[in-house]
């Protein structure tokens, strides 16, 4: 049996946390979504303007409900009651919110964070603007390197997200990624955070559960 076979999830998490900290991110591991949710809520005061980057992880953690109970002002473009013009304004407001909550599509054991967007509001806000950024991710998104990160997005994250949106795309029909030119293509902008951006306070929270895409 090789050394690689003997490695555990704990080994990968420890290695990733160490690399994230080396790359100037604040980084924590919490075993459950409930603990991660409470960790974030403990930092939020009533009236805090909280931007919600498009993220299924946040919804699976019931963070939206928790933030509402804390009296936060939510900037949520997934709110189905909003008009198109309203959602556009919310996306812009997220760029200068007090706290941005979001996730990534993959993170590497070298401490790199990778996110791919169709519009780019999430990737823009993650880089510069908000007073504080929390990026929450299930440990299933940890991969060895950037090549594996891009592969994960093509084979796992993007098809799952496209299916959740009922998109009629090759990747939702079991054909895999064909680098399509479809007008509905959701893979249009890729952000790689090799290091923490100089003026952005980013905390990465790894969660010992499978969450999001």
C-alpha cells in the first residue's frame, strides 16, 4: 500500500489549511455545517449589509434564515420576488457590502481558490470591495492542484449548477463539457486566488460535510 493510499481526509484538510494560511488567508476547519453557520452568525450584527454570492452551500446550511433572524440586511439576487432590474442592482450592491458570504467551486491543497461564473458578480466581489469576505466550502471540493480544480468544475460543479437551473446544455445531457458556444453557457469567467488580494479580508471555512456543487 502506498503512502497516498494511507492518507485520510484529515491529512488533506490539514495540508490545505496550512497552505491557505501561508497564502495569507484566514482559514478554519469546522466539522459540521451547523458549527460553521454559528461561526459566521457570531460575526454578524443587526443591520449588517450582507451580500450573498450565488451559492447553494449557503442555502444548504440555512444561513439565509439565520441571517434574517440576526436582523442582517440581505443582498440576495436569488430572491425570486425581485425584478430583473432589482437583481442587477443587488449584484452591484454586493460589491460594496459589509460582509460577503459565498463559496468556491474548488480549492487546491496548495491553498488556491477557484471560482467560475456566468455573470461575474461573485468573482468580482470576492476580489475587492466588501469589508469582509467569508468563503465556505465542503471538504469534497479540495483537489490536488489547479488542473484538478478545472477538471472538477467541468465534470462536477458546472453540470450540477446548470441542471439546477434547468439549462438545456450539453453538460446537462450527459455529454460532458464540450466547451460549448451556447448562449446559455454559464462558464464565462474564472477567478483564481493564488494569494489573498492585498486589500481584501478573506476567511475560508472548510466544513467536514459535502455541501454545494
